[in-house]
């Protein structure tokens, strides 16, 4: 069996130009801003790959509170019609 995996490198670069996550490191509240229009999905994973938070239908600026989770490194994944962006964040 063989799977065809589309090349999304170009799409990742496009989103990266329009995405801002702050503050990083964070004490709990993170702001995720997307400079382009349209809805997107945010998923946050712990360092072991377990999804701890998922939010759909986000638009422009999204504020999330992850302060109830343990200190450490987390992965933020944003997906929209343009592609996928992945960023590491640190929770202090």
C-alpha cells in the first residue's frame, strides 16, 4: 500500500507570514493572531503528542488559557484552507 502525501511546504510558509503567537514563553494566556481572513482550527498538544485542547471556527484573534496545564513545552497546530502551521510554546 502506498499513500500520496501532498507537498504542503508552500502553504506552511504562507500561513507563517500571517501568524503571531504571544507571549512565548507564557504564564497561561496565549494570544493567537492570524493576519488573513477566514476560519481556522487550533489544536494544542503536550510534548508526548496528546491533544490537550482543540478549538474550531477561530477567526482573526484568539485568546486561550492553558494555565491549568503543567509547566513545559507544548505544540500549537493551526490549520486552515491555506495549510498547516506548527509552533512550539513554553508554559512557565
